[in-house]
C-alpha cells in the first residue's frame, strides 16, 4: 500500500512539472508574457519532478539552449538516481 502512495506522489509531481514546463514553453512564444522562473523548475525537480524534466528538455526543445539550467537539472537527476540506488535496500521491503 505504501508503494502505491509513492507511485501516486511521483506521478503527480512529474505531471505538475510537465504542465509547468509546457505552460512556460507556450508563454515563451510571446514577448511580454510573464514566465515561470527557473528556480521554480528546480524546486519541482528537487521534489521529484526531475524525471519528466529530463525528457521534456529534448522532447519539446524547451530550455535546451540554457546550459546552466541543464547542468543544474541533470545534477538533480543524478542525485535522485544516486539516492534511489543507495537506498534501494531500504526501499525493497516496501516493494514486496
């Protein structure tokens, strides 16, 4: 049951990140539109939305020219992957 909550959490946070990313891509086409800050994206990534960000950077070609954004995003993704593998033994009882 706990694993189901984990799936719901990661599904929801990645869906929210995807919506924000696509919304910002849409807003970027207008000159004076108020955009979503990069720090907001990084907060969503730290909360677990980095998995969708990884695909969206290339899929919709948004933030693909900003090297500093990509470095931070991929670093956050790497940290998430590290912690998942580091604590997989702790998480295994929840997976059964």
